[in-house]
């Protein structure tokens, strides 16, 4: 294991100092900061602003009451008509309501927004209804109370989660970070293998270490680089979201972050071993893309399909089953955990199944890597790598016997 850790430490030092790591991390931090700033701006931005002039000023209490009942953010101002028209022209007012209280006129720059139009229509309809009820000799207040009391009694089988929006954002962020990390550093493993083959450095390394030591050291080193980046991005994101008021449940964010790191390690070792085997099949960078494209496409399918299914119904049986089947597990299960829809037994089963898949994948990928890492020339087919690797293993066992 000393050789493994020496190789891993070399990969870690080299890649942490690389410009690509620094620039990529800073770029992602800028994206996170921009997202948080945009969220704060959207949350702090006010809704429509309208001005009332003349007789329409008496509509203000009714307009504000209707806006509150509809949970619409609407600001109402009392202004002079001439000043109001200037403010509409300058963009300070979305609309100026003038004229009589029974038949007002909306002065706008281009068109009246749906929110303002709906509120004004509701207010005017209430006034007409009250007028007609008074003409008919009915008590308008009593009629309105009766109308307000009418409705359907709701018997919910499951309580609504008030933090569902935050959970969904955390789930989406976790999936996105895992997707980016697995593709970025999985590809980095394949590139490292091809680079060592192209420069013939691998021949020197294999003179002193065994193939499995070189493979494991490279995977561990590059995996630690990805882990460092995830810790930086996740830590900054959690602190920034809490300070900006976008995350009101720090415990949920920390739990999701810890789960993200754990699933990253499992998912990375699963995919990185396959990426390394794929890189060992070729001897030139020009050929690398053809062997890793299927792996990248698989990750894209897992991410896109999983995200769409989670948004549609995170409790569906399809999501539940897929989240426990490797390789879907590494991306879907932490997202389900953030949404609070993954029971403990499902998480435990997913970990066990992932470890079993990891053991099998590492065994096959190791055989391909042993055969392909010293192969030069044309691209080595997967069948040839597996058959040759198995044959060599069998002959080795016979000689030892």
C-alpha cells in the first residue's frame, strides 16, 4: 500500500496545482455566487406597483385586501394624475388607475399585466355585486360571509412539507455536482492512463510497481482531487445559501452535503475503474474519445432521466427502483435523501448493491487494465483484453500450481 499512497500523493499534488483545477474551481465558485446573488435579487424584488388618482383612491383598501388574499405582492400608491402619467412613462409605475371608482381607466405604457388586471377585475366585480345585493334588499356583508365559508374540506393523507422547495433545490444541486464531478474526474483518469502510455512513462512505473498498485494509486489520487473540490464548492455553497437566507434548514444542508461526499466516493470508484480500463485500450489521445463516449453518455442519461423523474414524482416506484440499481444509485440516492423520500433500509440496500457492483467492476476493469496498459499500436478490443487477461491469469495459476 505504500506504493499506492505514493502514486496517489503524486496525482494529488500535481492536479491540485494544475491551472485547470484552479480555474475550474474558481469558475464554479463564481457560478455559485452568481446563483445566490440572483436568488437574493429575485426574492427581494417587489411585485407590480400601481398608482391611484382621483376617485379611484377609495379602491385602495379593497385592492390591497384582494392582493393579500391571492398572495400577490402588489404595491399601491396615491398619486396625482399628471405625476402618475410621468411615472408610468418613466417606468416607476406599472399602471395608473384614474377616472371614476365604478369605471376606472388603467394608464399603462404598453399593456396591463395579468396580476393587476385580475385584481382590479375582482375588486370591481365585488363592488357591482354589493350594489346589486343592496338593490335586492339583501345584506352584502352576510352574503360575502356565506360565500367565504363555502368550500371543500380537505383530508390530506400526507402532510405538506413546508420546506419542499428547499429540498428540491438541494436535490438538484447534489445531482448536478455529482454529475459534473464523475464526468470530469472519470475523464481525468482515462486521460492520465493514455498520457502515461503515450509518453511511455507507464513502462518505467511498472518496473517498480504492480499494475493494480498503479491503477489504484491513480484512482485514489484523482478521486481525492475531486473530493477536495466538492468540499470547497459544497462548503461555500452551504455557507453562502445560509447567509443569503436561501437555506433555512442548515441541518438538512449538512446532511445532504455529507451524503453527497459519501456517494461521490462510491460512484467515483465505480466509474473511474471503468474509465481507466477504457483508457488502457487505446494508445493515442485521438482514440480516447471513442472509448469513453459510451461512459459519458451513460452518465448523461442517468442525470437527465433521474432529474426529470425526481421533478415529476420523487416517490414513484420507477425512481425508487432505479435509485437502488448501480450505476443510477450514486446520483439518484443522495437526491432522494435530500428530498426525504428514501427510507434507511433503501439507502443501506443501495450501498450494499453498489459495493457488490464495485467489486465486480474493479475485478473486470483491473483485468482489462493489466492487459491494455502496456499495449501499443492499434486500439485493443475489449474482447481481446478480457480473453487475454483471463488466459494469463489461468496460466499463472497453473505455473504456481
